[in-house]
C-alpha cells in the first residue's frame, strides 16, 4: 500500500478508509498515542495504537525519533486537539532511535544547541517550519520574475572579477599550498594555477548579470554568494544566497518600484501558502519575547509585521535627509550610538539604519543617493558630482535587506571612476564592452535571501534560516 502524506491525511474529508503513513515519532504518550510527523506539514497526525494487542517489544521501540510505518483506519478523532487520527491496525518499526542518545528530545532546546546539531534540528517544529517557508519563498522568487518575463541567468560561482571591490573574497586554487610555484620576481605564479589566473568565489553575479541584461532586457540571478568578511554578526554569513535582478532602461525610481513590488509579492506568497508554519512561528516569537524587557518587545506580532509591509509603502528618503535626521536624533546627541554622526559623508552603520527604520519612520525605508566614495564603482554619478544613484532598503529588525543602484552607463565616466579607484580596465574589458556597444540606462539590486527569510520567519539569527550555516570558524556538516 502506498503511503499518504500526513498533510493530505489531515486535509482529507474521506474518513473510515484504510491508509498508510510513514514518518518519525515525535512523542508517544500512555503507551497508546503516537504523534507522527513526516515533514509535509508542521502538524502531527495522532496514531492510536491498540496496545493490548501489540507486543511489548514493539511498544518499547516506539520512541521519539524512530521511523515507523502505520497502517489503519483514518477516523474522526474523539480526543481533543485533532480532527483526525489513524486507528492503527499494523505498525512497523522502520528505523529505531535510541531514546537515551537521540538529541532532539521533546522539550525546549536552545538555538545554540540546535545549531550544533544542524543535521538533526530540522526534525524540530521550528526548523521544519523555517525550512518549508524558505522553500516556498524561493519558489515565489522564481514565480514573480517568471510571470514578469525575466530570464533566469546562472552567473558563475568561480570568477576572476571582484564585483563589489570589497576585497573580501575566498580564493579558489588548485596550486599546492605547501609548494607554490613562483615567478622570477618571487611572486606566486598564477599562470600555473588551474585557470591560468587568480580566481575567487563570487561575491555577486551582478557584473555578469549586466552583460545579459544588455541583450535579454530583464534578467535575474538567484544563487550562492561568498564573502570572507570576518564579521561574526547575526546578519552575516560567509555563504549566502542572493537574488539579483537587472533591468535595461530602468532608472533608479523604476528600480525602487521593482524592489518594493517584488518584496511585497514574495511576502504575500508566504502568507498565502505557509499559514500553519507562520502561525507556529508567530507563537514561538511571542514566547521568546516574553523573556525580553518590555521596551525591547515588538509592538506587532509576526503576522502583523508581515501584513504591515504589504499594506504600507516603503518610505523613500535621500541619504542627505537621513544624515540630518540622525544628526539631530536623541541617541546621537546623547552619544548612545557607537559611531556618532557628525557630518555628511559618514557611512551608515546598522545602528543608524535600525534607528531610522525602527524608531524614526517605523516602516521599511529606501535610502537613496549616497555619497559616491562609500559605494561601489559601478553606480551612476549624479549631477552634483558627489552622490551616486544607489539605494539600500532597510527593514525593521534586519537593517539592510537590499542593496542596488542605477548603473553608470556612460563609458567615459565609468573609466574615469575605475582609474581613480585603481581598478584594472584590462581585467574588466568585458564589462566595459557593455558601455562601448549599445550602452543604455539600466538598474538592478541584490536581495539577501537569508535576510528575507529572517524577516518572514521572525527569527533573529541568520544562522537559523539556512540549512548549514557557514560563518568564521564554522563549516561543520
Ligand atoms: O549590498 P550588497 O553588497 O550588493 C551587491 O552585492 C550588489 N552587487 C547587488 C546588486 O546591485 N546586484 O549585497 C546585497 C544584499 C545585502 O543588502 C544583504 O541583504 C545581502 O546581500 N548580504 C548578505 N547577506 C548575508 N550575509 C552577508 N555576508 C551578506 N552580505 C550582503
Ligand atoms: Mg550593501
């Protein structure tokens, strides 16, 4: 008999039929009631064991974590808490689990403990819910862009280009590290390396994406991205997933419209398709917040926060206005910020971004027109000669979720900028070609997928929304 998913059993309207379910035991109460979960839904199905006619030996093996198969009648449940249950006629232990040693006991575990057991934490309600939502959100990303006629582009993971100019890259090499080939000058001879040149893991698919936008019009990437920044924060991963749309003929305003519409679409998609999981995470968050001081608790529940983002426009504010607000803010005057904002040109830290979003505007904010010298080389210079058409989207509880810009499409201006920054024109000849042959206004942005999943799930550490996090000193599993 083919087994039926727990989700389908719970949604079924036909009772008193014989069914088979397979899954893992979450709990086993009174030698009689199994809560069975198979990952298809956060909800367990109750399986009622006929304990008088089940051998003692089998009953002992029904332990938390064990894999079992149950066959029996799907019936309306007499007990409280569930509509349906399986009245078990035949029970088979598929895989035993040692109850003494199985780490995922049916009790509350700390998130730290669960991180150390990332291969098992997905067997808990919270992580099951988070990973299902993550999956639905990635489908929503594709659904949004595909509906709008964007072409999905797979940009390379190994690259010779440093898109962000941040220099925080992981090197890729097949050279023997204990016996490096040297040039006559005594430098490492990358000509002998696998690709005949120095290569890295990509920090962004943008530059390659731009070449495709200059032919296909509207494109997006969605892939892994790597940054060797040694920032051990709850917002940074060394390996994360980024979505990068790039659109020919879009200016910065159109870019903002696209980003806002896109984010609202995927959040709505999660609300429409992950109701049970979100309800569970909302309750989890409420519970977690109880341990915080009143002042730090969120004024809204998770679902309220998600709906708030759907129902309200993002506030668009120029960098210059933001600096004025920050300079006059109480935490700045009282020197509560770690970095005091004194003058125009300062780079914003996450404390400033969060002040703007959480305290001042109390809604998502799009900051635009940043000083040229704190942003990447490819952003379009404004008429004022000192700001660029950059935009960052800031979210409550998260800080920066999107970074993007209108690109510098003027060949001469771009070359000038690259010279100033010491970026090798020869290395990026292919990028410059987009400006030499049929250049056009174009814009794009990058959304950090895990930061989106953080926001939607209400989790507070980015390590908890990716299956196996990669962070400094941590590449377990
Ligand atoms: O602002 P970033 O660095 O922008 C770019 O990479 C551009 N090339 C994007 C573009 O215009 N096509 O990164 C974009 C987003 C950030 O806003 C943030 O959400 C996320 O990527 N991000 C990270 N997420 C997790 N861990 C990290 N270390 C991240 N660094 C950036
Ligand atoms: Mg950024």
